[in-house]
């Protein structure tokens, strides 16, 4: 285990984690909601440092990022666990894990180091590294070490860095990685708090919007937004208009919006894939709102 970043000590050897907006209060001997951070005698440790669930080379467009170094390959890394529990998670086999399962996987996995990531980056045709597959926020310590290796060494600065994120990290987290992160590919799943409460087990969307705006305004990151259209859940014209209008007003009309087709996964097998006409309607809504780049995904 490696000592975690972004937490404060509380009474009775409890700690409070500040990696994501849940800000879990964790009693001694327990893990937080994501299952990846454990309180050991009043100190918080990460259970997943250097534990990779997947290492692949992908087109950057697969993230999806269409306006960020198009045509390049990216070294994609992921680990285990998540700070959400989305009922329609596409990578549920990596994210639907508790602390005990993650610990067992960690013992069985081959560890990867920041140095090894740099070696893979230099040996491949990749133009950068993306933290993806599961929520990168919970892998903060490892991600930060990799990004520092890249950005603090002149011969490596040519490589870019990417978060493929649900956007639920704290402002403290964002400001810690801000000097080292180039692209912020964020999910805005809905403008309806009830959707987030039911589908992802978080209280509201407001914090995600604030962090996304901060990523663009304060840190000048490249931002692209994804909305997965879930039948009967977030596909109303009113909801889609609110998302599109928010992007135009707060991020700008040039920001790409990817509206992607729902595919039955995890705990939502009873819903059908969304008809293509619904995605085209969302595309029309985005363009009417003033967005210049609205893309259809999973079609």
C-alpha cells in the first residue's frame, strides 16, 4: 500500500478523503465508498497504486476525443473500482468491486510503475497516455506520479495526458493535477439530480459542472463532453436542451458534445438500445443551442 494524498485526520483515528466529492469519512480499519482507500491507524492508504486492470494502445478518438491530437494513438491505462455505481456501467467487471476484492486482485496482479509506463510510452507509437476504463480520480497517486514524470522531463514533454472521467473529483484534486493534465474528457450524464441519484448513487450534478468549468477556465485543459442517452431516463428534449445550453454558456460553442447510444449493460439489461433517431434528435438540439460539433457514438 502507498500513503494516499488529499485527506485530513479526524477524531478517533477517522480520516476524511478529499479525492472525490463524496468526501468519505472513513473509520479506522475501513475503506471508503470506492473500496480503494483504507484507513490504517489514522492514516489513509491507496490499495491500487501500480495495479493495472488494463493496458492498451487505442486511437485517441476511442476515448472519445475528436478534437485533441486527432489521428494519434494513446497508451490507455485503467485500474479497479469507482466512486460511482452506475446501473448501466460499461466496465462493471472492473468497477463493481469492494475493498476485499480489490485487495485480492492487487496481490494477483503484476504491478506497473511510472517508470514502466514511460518505457511503454517510448517504445510504442503512442502520442500520450490516457487514464481510462474506470474512474481515474481514485488512482490519483499513481496518475500524478506518471504525469509528473512526463511533464517534468524535457524529453518527455511531447507526450500528452488525458483523464476520461465522470467529473466527480474535488476541486483540490483538480488543482493538484492541473499543471500536468492536458485533456479532460468528462461525462455529463444528465442535468437532472434524480437521474444521478438513481443511476450513479450521487446526490447532484452541480459539482461535476463546477469542476468541468474549472478545468477549462483555470487550467486551460482541452474539454470534450459525453452524454450516454439512456431510454426513458435522460432522453427527454428538456434534459438534453439543458445540457447543450450549459455547454454553450459555460464552456463555449466549440466544445465537442458526444451523444452516445445506450447499450444494455450491468443492471439495466431490461432496457433496449436507444433508436438512432433519438441520437439524431439530440444532435439537432445541440446544434440549435449553438454547439458547432455534436457527434453520435455507438452507432
